[in-house]
């Protein structure tokens, strides 16, 4: 059994990790920390885990994290970078679900996250945990930077096109819609039911931290810089991201075949039949990204713009599910271990 | 007092018309028809109108529509084209909220609506009821084709750019999100709460009837054909459309000023301050389109793509509210008469 | 024109008052205060009011409240009691939408609100603003205590039975369900969309501040103390209260007739036909309470329990709408002035 | 491996069964029937099952149901009673999720379901599948009548009181709130998102088919007839039932202890700590009933009414989860096999 620790287990990625790890056949939950909730039984805070998780939250200073085989950071940005060094030195391997190690350009990171990076040398070592891209490097990694939710949906949706150089890489568009849990478990006015339900709006059009992360991934796939307009929207649902992706075609290909080939054998990417409209609920509570490729008309019968629809559950393939997938790779387990939940529909 | 009749008053545009007309200071509701509900009191079907509407539904053959000053068609597509002739000949003026008279190209209309048009000569006469474009012609019209909901949001959002020739007219993109009432008051599986709530998906990517309507309007504004990718999505909310519009800039302008100037004096178009993110609820139950103009980065500090956010209540500015606005114009009333409802927030 | 001031205009009862008063034919909005938002334009905070409200928030110390004819307190509990004296002395009349003056028993009030009352002498003077009970006294009042949302729905639903002594007054049950806006515009974890949507739970079973308020009102109607179990529940909707009320029959009457007679002529209480199931949306954004009376079977064909369904919009008849109704009474206006909004459905 | 068949697999209980059985370690899905969808791949209809269920729907006449060890009826009422005989004779055991075999009194059944019963002799044999009551009889049953959703929540909530004779059995009250999936996967106007969301209403106050089912169960527990007012309400959520149960205390007991003792050792009934307010989402997608017991004040410090809160996921413990629990009992499997899903929160 792999001994797993969770730092910061009171947010949505934390409770989702608990749901997954408590059912994982090869994992033993060794510790979960929360400064505020130290001493509280996990199941007292989250009644959905009554009878399933017997741990209590530990104070971060007292938790036996160094004895863990793997430590997940389900913390706000800025925590993992301060604590990772000691854990890595002690031999624990890390999956950081926060953003601390995602951007390779430390100066860029510091511009977006508005704080000095505490462990730039670990940034260089960290492997970006998009399994469908970095599977082999993840296997050997000591520190995995788990991708953001939008970046997962957008990159998986655009990678085949970008790798094939089939669309105009200077003017990609990602029109993305997210459920409210993507913002985390925090009391914020615009996330309240009375504000967010029966409502729809864009936000962060002037700049969103996931923009440089997506551009970094696509640039690596393209071997050159890419231009991207990224417009996130808040949608009145709990879970789910729907990315509608637009690229101007520059090379004629069988795009459906391109996608099917790129993701053949991938356990958690589902290229749907041509003409499909994947809905977010078909990924609800499951670790999967579903993708459909379209080429609609623009005028007459002609269309030069490829439209890709990419959906995930932001807490699963967009966060905690992908974190477990990374752990599975790191420890030589079957990649699907503990991740075989079927989507909850309706 | 203007005597108004409503044909087909049991759908969402019908009940919204009833809400508006029952409060309109210069309108008297003379008749409302429904084949199925003939004899039923309107307020028995819609308890929200108890004490406000004393009419009962009449059978279409028996309703005194020809004596009305104005007749609204709140019917499924295909009804108005069969009945308009007789009413017009009798001297009634018509606002058709359905799609029968929106497309000037009758062959194109027949391709999309899959039925032979019953009154092509009226198509030629009909005035497209987008008040911000055709105000003067609407004043004198006998027959107004009230625009569709998506076409209203998309056209109002793109018109200033198209009229100015400021963006690439071959590759416009409209990524539109609609609440479920846009599909009408009909029991359809995908519109059920258990299916549509906590869910998000695109639909009709291969072709949607509002695509030719939008292209017709933009082409007229441009004086040339335009290319448009139009992707509608279903959002878990009751009312509201949010159109996120993308155009590649071809001419540098002060875009904020362009919009403010274009819509200066318009009572129902609100150009918001630069940097705004209009939310759909800010238009809930009100006859207004709110617009914000953005120019986000694509790479480095540069951006070549203009992003316009345009929101409406699909039942108000997207249907019945605009229909009343058209009626006001047709009868020389103040354009805002009966349309001064403030948005219901929260 | 009546000059109206609003103290604390940034909450839900505040914005709802703004919606109503900005359309009221005989009211001029003179001032709206907010300590935090002083200087901010109201329409910058609430874009739904763009073009409708030109005021900015004033600091409470600088607002010309003493020159107002009427001042509404849309504040958290505990504010009005400190400021009412000075305003009343200056000649302004007050409608307090908060709870400060609702309970006549000051000691009881202090137990529930956990603070010493600052103006007990005004408690004695204050008139409880349930118009259907205290209409005449409201007309002459200087200070009206606007009822709570649950108390409005529950009292209007039970009053005919209690006044008639037709049910067991020791064991009334009010099973009440509220939308989230009832909790106010505040960022609280359990009110977030990710927590409250697609979810349902009771709360405050051990004790809720509206319990003594309801019991006070019913006791006054009964002329004796009453026993009441009051169970509030949080429902995933924005607005609306549905109270399901149970009373054991002690006197056989024609209950439908009893209700119709009790509320005959009431402009804002709608006794629906026997067998009706009023839904909350039939009151959405409108100042109305709809009531249906049922006598279901318990065993065989017999039933001894009367079930009354009572629905309101908690921000309208449950708060700001009723506040305007009180103002209309206080100033001799038609009771329905500015309150003729039709429910927004769908 | 147990060979399982599903009759009528296109509804919500059907897809939920598929989710459960496709992950059950000791079940092999042998057949699933649908008259309308014969030949369609299950995963084409339900994309959430892509990669998980490879079966196609079979025509009922051609499906190898008689070779199955167990057949689940996930059909509308009235189907199972016509087909059960032949299957039972062929040696298959049956779990009927519909209502055909729930009421022992055939005449009563026929009054409520308005059709003649096709297999009254099987009614006598059928075992009512409330595992917490009939566990032993279920083990040996050939035909199990799976309880309704409301009856599960209400009976589990009231049984300890009824068995102990601790409350007035003539006047029980069940105020129950259900998500929309309880009505099944059918296009019905009042279940549409535009109608049901942001709304709340009671329905069926005059009579609901679950009323006699609940009374039958409670009467059996009491050894005498019971009186019950049962008021169901439609709540804007997908899954979940919250039953708020009221009983007048006739015998003083330690009620918390009564419940804890009654359900000690039950794997799927969770008696929460005193003072708890279970929310429906804490059961979402999990086979569990959570219960809390309260004794609120009615006047002064005294309360004679016990209030029990009982929540389930209507598709799990209220339907398909309980059906699998019954199957586990019938085939000597661990009762929790395939039912260890953790609730999906948020």
C-alpha cells in the first residue's frame, strides 16, 4: 500500500481527493492537514465521508508527511513552493494540485501570482503532469505539477491540431465555460447561489492565470510561440468545463482521424464520433475528457475554421482525478487504478 | 387605446407578451387565441396572471383578430405565414415573433424551415424588426418580422464593427450561450431540469436556423456577404443569452468610442464601460441589450482579436420586449412605453 | 412626491427597494447610504440599475435622511434601533425592514438577537407592518416594523384558522422552504452555488429568530399563547418561500370559504381555487401571497389535519414589496401604487 | 458471476442500474431491453457509459432474460406484472423497481394504479424489499418488490418511532421534498428546467400513490392501521429526497438512542449526531439514508412533537441502489458489494 498524505484537505480538490483515495485499492490515507481544522474529524466537516474516512485533520507541523510515499498539495497557490523541498529531501514524492510549479518561466510566474517564488530550482525539476503529453517523465518524477482545470480541457482539445501544425498558431481562440467549483471552496459574493445561478457572464477577459499555462503547453507542442485568446465564463453549474476551441485551418487533414489516432489507447480521453456534442455531465465525477471535432460552415458550404468541443469535470480530470492518475504513473500502478468511477448521470 | 390580439398565447413569448401588454398604458388586450386551450381562462393556465388578465383563450377561428389594431404572432414557425394576409387586408398590423418573415431569400428560408412558404409576397413587404437598424421603416410597416433571440444579441454586438469595416468579415465567430426558455415552452427531453441543469453543451454546430438570419443582417450592414461561425450552447438558466463575439481587427479604431457613438441615444442598448463583464441577469425581465468591448492579449502584449460581450433576456429584447418596442414604433407611441421594467436582480 | 431615503442599500432588500422605488410614480429617491460604498454610483455596483438610478451611495453621516419623508432601513439587525430616534424626532417616518422593532417583548428580543436593545421605548410605539392585520394602525404610524419573510408567509397562511379558533392552537406546524436570497447578500459558505444548488436541507431546527415573531403574531390573533413547530429549509432557488402549514382541526368549517372571506378585497393576498398547488414562481418579483387550502386523507377517507400552502417572494411581500405597501398606507397613497409588477414567469 | 438482465433500461432507474452493475465485481450484464431502442448501443444513448457498457438494447422478445440469474424491472408501472410469471417459472429471480408488487391489497393497488392487476398470486409471494425490515425474507425471495423513493425515506425515518409506539399513530405527517429525477426520464412540462428550476411547489396533495405504500409499511410495523398526511413537493434539484417527519410524542424515550440502536450495524442507514441537519447531497450517488432526530420547542421550553429528518438519493437508496442491495441479499453476496460509492460532493 502506498502511504498518501494530503496538505490542505478542506477545499474542493481536497474532498475530491478524499473521495478517490478512500476507494483506491492500493492507497492508505496516512495524513491530512489543515491549520484551521486541526483535530476535527474529516467526516464531521464532510458528512458525505461518514463511515469512509476515519482520519482527523492534523496540524501541518505535526502530520507525518515525511513518512508518506506521496504527498498531494490541495492548497491555495503559494503553499507548496515553501514546503516541497523538505518533503522531497525526505524521500516523499509530490503531486502539487496548486499552480506553484506549473510555469517554467519563474519571472512569468511571479508576474501572474504576484509573489516571489520560494523554490525556483524545483520549478526546473518539476514535471508538468499532463499525462497524455508527459507520461514517461511523470513516471520518474519526484515532483509533479498537476495542470489547471482550464489548461487540461484546452490543451487536450488543441494538442492534435497544434502538434500537426494544422491551424494558424498565432490566433487560437479558447472560449471556456466553467462551473463554480473551479473557483474553490471559498465564500465569495459572485459565487453565491443567489448571484451565480440563473446567470451567465465572462470574467477575467483582460488576463487569467491559466492563459500563460496554456500557451506554455501549446508552445512546447508546437515548437514555437503561439497566440491565444482565452475567454473564461462562469456557468451556473457545480462541476464541469466546456471549452469551445477555434482554429483557422492552414493544412487540410482528416481531422477526425487525427484526433482518434492521437488519443488511441488513452484511457481517459474519449474522442467522440463526428458530429457529437459532448455535455459536461457525461464527465461528472469521472476522470475523463471527451472531445468532438467539427468543421461548420462560414458562408455557402465552405468553412475554414475548425471547432473543437472539449469537456471535463474540473475536479476530476481537471484536478484531483488527474492527480491520482499522476500518482498511479509515479508508482507503477495501473494508470486507471482507483479511477474507474462511471459518470453520474442524471 | 390600441387593441391588441395575440395568436398562440400559450408559449413563453405569449406569456411574456401578456405580462408586458397587461401593464402597457396604451394597450387594451382584445383577444388571445389557442386552439387547444380555447375557453380556458388565461389566468387558470398561468396563475402568475391571476388578477391581471381576465381574458380567456379563444379559438383562432372565433377571435376578433381582424378588429385589432395590432396582432402579435407568438406561434410556432409556419403559422403566421398562413394567416397574415387576411389580417393585413383587414387593416390589422402585424408583429410576427416567429421566424416566418425574417429571411428575405424565400428559397433559403424554405431550406432551413423545410416547408414551402405560404406568403412569399409578404416576405418582400415585411420589415425586419431590429429597431436599432430599421427604426424608420418599422414606423410605417404593416408587417414586422421580429428578430430571433440569438440574432438580436449577435447583430447588436457586431453591427458597429461590421458597419465600420473594422474586422475581417470573412471569419466572424459568435460563441453564444442561451438559457432554456429560448427553446420554447415544450416538453423536450434535453430541456428537462434533470437533463439540462448542472450541465452545459453545444448544439446545432452543423447548422442552426439563426445562422442565415444573422448573416443576412450583417451582410446588409456590410454591403457584402460575410462569413460567420455560429456555435450555440445550452446553459442551465431560464432566461438570458450571452454572445461572445470574435473578430480579427483589420482597421485600428477607438472601439469603445465606436460603440458608444453607434448606440448613443438608443433607449435599449447599453454600452458598458471599458473592461466590463455584463452578466445576463442584469437584463433579466428587462428590454435591454448590454454590450462590452474588449481587446485581450494573444501573445506578449499584443492582440489582434476584438472580443465583444453582448447580453440580453431572450424573452424580452430577444422576443416579446422587442415586439412591444416594434409596436410602439408602428403606432407612434414613445418607444419605451410599457417597457420600463427594471431588471430583476437577484 | 414623497422623498425617500434608504439606509444600507447594498443588500438584497436594498436593491429590491431601489427597483421598486425607482419606478414608483409618487416617490423621489433622495438618498441611499452605505458606509463601505460611499461615493460609488449605485448603478456601478448594480448594473441592472444603469440608466434607472442616478444616485451614488452617501456616507450615513452625510446623507440628508432627516429631510426625507420616509426612511427605509435595509440594514442588518441592530442598526435601525440606534438611528431611528433622531429621524423620528426630525419628522421622518420609518419603515424598518430589519428585525429591530418586530418583537414587543424586549427581553425576548434581546435573547434572540443577543444584544441590548437601544430603543425599547420605540418598540412600544412601533406598529408591526403586516398590512392585512394592522392596516389602520399603519396609516398613522411613525415607525413601522416590517415583518420578516417567513413570518409573512406563515402568518398569512394561518391567520384565518387562528382567528376562527378552528385548529389546535397548541400544536401548529410550519414546514417552510426558502430560496437563498432570504439569507441576504453575504458571502457565506453554505449559500454558495457549489454548496446550495442541487441540494436541500433543513436548518435552525433548534431555534430560529422568526419563531418568536410568528408566535407573537398568532398569539395576538388568537388572544392566547400558541404552540408552533417551525422548521425552515434552504431550497436551491434565488427567491421564494413556500410554507406548508399543518393544523389539527378542532372546529368544522367551510375552510375554503373562511379564507376567501378573510382575504376578500385584499389586493395582495390571493386565495386560490380549492385543490390548487401555488408555486413560488407565480409570485416571483411581485408583491403577492398566494394561498391554497387542502384537507387530505389520513386514513380511509378521513382527515383531521388541515394543510395550507402559502407562497411569497421573500424579497417582495416578504420584505421590500411589503415595505412599499406600508409606505403607501402611511402616506395615504393607493395601497397598490408602484406595486403592480406582474410575476416574472418563466 | 451473476448474470443480470434489465428490462426497460432507458429510464433513470435503468441508467443508474447500468452505472452500478457495470462496476459490480460479481455481476455480468447479460441483457438490457428496450422496445423503442432495440439495436441501439447503450453507450450511444448514454455517452456517460462510453467504454463502460458494450451492450446494445435488445427487443424484449429476443432478450435472453430467462437465462439470467436475476432480472431487474426498470419499467413503467404495469409491465412487470405481465412478464414476471414466465421469468420466475424459468428460474430467474426478479427485483421489480416499479410499483407492481408493492401493495399487498390488490384491490387497493388497482384503485391507485387504475388498471387490473395481471398477477395477483405473485403479489402474495412478493417480498417488499426494504432490507432494513425484511432482510431475511429477501434472502429467500424469488420476487422482490423494490420500495418507492418516498416510501424508503419516510419509512426509514419513522420506523423506530412506530415500532416503539412512541408517537400518535393516527396523525403522522410526512412533508417530503423530491428532486425532479424522481418523476422519471420523461418529457413533461412541469419538469422542464424553465418550469422547475428556481421554483418550488407541492403536488398531489389530494392523493399520491406512495401514500398507501407508506401506510402499509408503517401499519405492519405498528401492528395496527396508521393515519398519515403525506405532502410531496417538487424541488429544483436533480436527485435527492428530504423527508421532514412529524409525530406527536406519546411515550417519553431517549429518541436519539432509539434510532442509534434500531439501525446499529445497518450498512446503509446513518443516524447522525443529535442536532444534525443532513443535506441531500451527502447522499448524492451513494446508497445511504441519513437520519437526524430533533425535538424542537413549541412554546416556552416545551415540545411535544418529534421531528425526524431523513434524506436519500432517490435513484440510489430510493431505487437502483436498493435494488442492487436486494440482489446482493438474494444471492448471498456481501450486502455492500458494488455499493461502496462515496457521495459526490460538491
